[in-house]
C-alpha cells in the first residue's frame, strides 16, 4: 500500500461528495420542473406526438405495464439485429449471425442493464450491432432504471390528492427525459473527452500489420468512444472489446481511468440529493448519501488492502511482491487504480473491468461478491440502486417500529403489513435466484463442463456469475466459460427475473403508499435521518447480506484464503 493509493481513494470520494449536490439539483429540474433546455422542448413534444404518447399520469400498474412492454420489445429488436447481422450494414469483417442462445442472452443482458458478455465483442458483433443494438439499449435501459426510481420515490412522498394512485408519474415522459436531458448530453461531452485522451472513434476495418517478430497481427477498430461514454455513465458495463476497460482503446490513461471510476458513481450519487428534493427534506437525501458513501469507502479500502498483500504461494520464488498482487492488473493503473475501479464497478450495476477479477486475492474477490450480494445498493445502478436502498429503508423503519412499539412510519406515511411483505419478497428474490442457480450448476454435468477451476475458486466463479446476473451487474470471474446453452439460458432467466420482478415489487409498494395520508410527526416518531438512522440502515444492510450469503462465501473465497495461508492450492 502506498500514500499515493490512499490519496487517490480520498480524492475520488471528496470529488464525489462535492459533485453530488449540483448533479442532483440538475436531475431534479429535469424530472420535477419545466424543461431546463427550452430549445429542446418542441423536440420533446414532437417525440410524444409521433409516438402517440400522452403525458397523463399513470397508476403503478399502468406504469409497470408500459415499462415491461417497452423492454420486451427491446429484447426482441436486439435479438433480431444479432440474428440478421450478416444482412445489415457496417460489418467490415463479414461476421456471421450470433447463435440464437447467445443472441437471446445478450439481448436480455443489455435490455436489463446487466451487459453480461459471454462473447468477445470485436470478433462477434458488427459495428451496426454494437451501435444500433447494444448502445441504444445502453441509453434506454439506464433510463428505465431512472424511471423506476422516480415512480417509487413519488409513491413514497406523494401528497394525498384526487388523482388517487396516479401519483407515480408517466413512464414514457420519465424515459424520454432521461435519454434527452441526462444521458445524451452527458455522453456527448464525455465521449469527446475520451477521444481527446486516445479512445478511438471510427468505422475503419481492422488494421493489419507485421510485428517486430515478423508475425501478422490484426488491430481492431470501431466506434468505441460513443459506446464507452454511455457504458460508464449509464452503469452499463458492456465493453466494445473483450478486454473491456483494460483495453487501451477504451481506457488509455490513468486520467481516463479516474474519470471512468468517478462517472460510474456520479449519477447514482446525485440521485440521493434529488430524492431529498422530491421528499421536501434534504436531510433524507443526505442521510442516504452518507450510508452509501460509508459502505463504498469501507469496501474500497478492504479491496485495496487485500490486493496490496503478497501472494503466499509465490514466497519461495525470487519475485518482488512489495507492490502486492499484480496478477491480472494493468501496470498503468496500478493496484489502487484497479481496486478503485473494481469497487465502483461492483458497487454500481456497471460491471466494467480494467483488470481480471478472477485473479484477485480470495478476500479481495469476496468483497466484490459482497458488493453485489448486498443488493447493488451501495450507489447501485442509475435509479435502481437507490430504488433498492429505499426498500431497505422500509425494512429498517419496520424494525425500528418493532423496537419502540409503534406503528412504523416513513415520511409521515404508515408502513403496514402489505408494504413489509412486499419488501421482504424483494429482498428474498435475489438470494433465491443466486443460490438456486449456483446450486443447480454445481450439481449437474452441464453446469460443471465449462468450469476451468475446481474446488473453492470454482465455486466462487459460478457464484459470481449468478450474483452478477441477478443483480444486473455484468462483471465476471473469467475462469467460467458462460457461452454454453445452460449458462446462456439460465443466466438470461436470472437477469430478466432479477430486473423486472424487483421493479414489480417496488412499484407495488409505490402503489400501496402513494395515496396514504401524511401524518404529523410527534415526539414518538422515529426519525429517518441523522446518525442513529444511518447506523440502523447500515446494520440492516450488512446483517441481511452477511446472514444470507455467509455459508456459501465461507465455502468459496474464505476457504480458498485458508488454503493460500498454508501455501496450498486445492
């Protein structure tokens, strides 16, 4: 560990704290006030007119139905683009159709904001598929997450009015405003910045040249910067190249690396301030920000510490291990740049990588797993991260109510049996998908046939795959070849269910809460802001995650760590 590494961690979180308010205030103006860009208002209205969209408020069922139908159509379109790839333009390598099971997995993956990639991008997807199919979904899947958050936040904060349950907003308006005013302008600025640093953006065929050794080598080209920008800002994670953000054409310098780490967290962090504005109580938003910031600093510090330790298996070799575990890491980013990137990628649902997560130390890899298994709520994906955190808030308020013997309340609204049951189902959904998928895979020949590692690390690789899919993260331990019929279909099911069942349950809570009367706070009302509530919320998050996944983590990464301490490999 170095002073420079700790300074980089400190600088990241200081910048994040400083930018949270201006970003959050801008997002609030986009969704809750008149259009911030008046010259774009006619264009926005024309989009509604052409698409036949009315701006009338929807109840939660109408909102979810619109969201689901839009995304089902998106899955179909991305699937057909991959199948018809040879017939479409911008295919300089004449790449063939993508196999149907991989095409389905990829379509579900990018539509659910997971961006799980069981393929090598530069040798599987044409420029047209990357731009029109995958990049398009990078924009709208991120916007879908923003819409889900807005609906839940309005349901929790909505004042009782004559519109009944129609206080959750309009999905189409939230979707279009997210694309038009948030992700398009931000991606344009960020992509130009990336190009200035060396990220490529062209339509050239691969460059063929002869190396110094006399061998022929092909250097892939393509429209990378435009996809890279929304990949990061929308917490998507799907890389143009197989090496993702370790590739110098996606992430060429330490500066671009730091900016990508910051950009992964920026929108999700800003939404905590936006939520405070929507709730008309800025202390609510700052309390949530303190919780996620504290958990993120904690996990980043642990990863950096574990990756800075030498590998006990190499102690007998004449190898200098003072710098720590450099296996699978880019020298230009170092331990701190790699650890920070990995932490931000798993704190959010981004899932990009600038290093090989499969090569992390057992305990470093365990922290990556735990970041996802806590529910992808430590900042989390754009919109859906705070969406999930609010579910934990409801559980925390319910527990507080049990302790003080009062009916739990949140923002003046009573938390009753229906909301608690829905919140419990929400939290139980992810362990069910992750543990069932992992158990099924390790008990069947087709689940083990593409696993390259045995023992505890092999278990960790399968567990990581299903954790990443259920939480819509998309990163992977590369020792598992997931491009098989079993993994393509099972992971697609887990991604789809983890995304849309969780949104359904959350919007059900919004529907139950939206028109409840707001009660006046009394001396006995448990405060949902301040230090006491922050500690309670963090305790609930950590205890639920620890108790649920502790047995399988003990069998996987922790057992592998014990083997390493003895200088042994399973």
